[in-house]
C-alpha cells in the first residue's frame, strides 16, 4: 500500500472552515478519482510555538504506485488549483509518499 501524505499548515483563523471544506468538498473529490480507497485526517499534536497556524496531515491510501501515478498525472493539478484558488497562501502544504511494509 502507498500512502500519499499531504501535510498542511493552515492559518488559525481559517482552520475550522478549511477542515470543513476538506471533509465536505476536497476529500470527496479526491476519492472520486478512484485512485485511493481510503483516507485519514490527522492533526499535529506537538505544534511548535515559533510556527504559526495549525498543522494537519491528510493521508490517502492507494493500493499500488500505478494508482498514485494516475492520480498525479490526471487529477492532482486540478485539485491543487482548487485549494490555491480558495485559500491562496493561507494554507502551505507539502507532500510525502510512504510505503507500508
């Protein structure tokens, strides 16, 4: 299994709205691609006092690298654009890939 992990630092004053939008709009659209079979939403518990905002990790689970490759080429650019258009630089994120052993 491949885990596509998106870590997002969200400005505190929009964190609740962002989380609701993720759960109601963005995550369902991502799962509708058929590239992932499940997901988890997590919140970082050991926030650093010198880093503003709230940090979340959204993990999407793909059965194999082919599903992730298909997602990256066919769906990811449009979904990323949705986030940027809605929140701009108020949400900063980075992606990591993990393999379950």
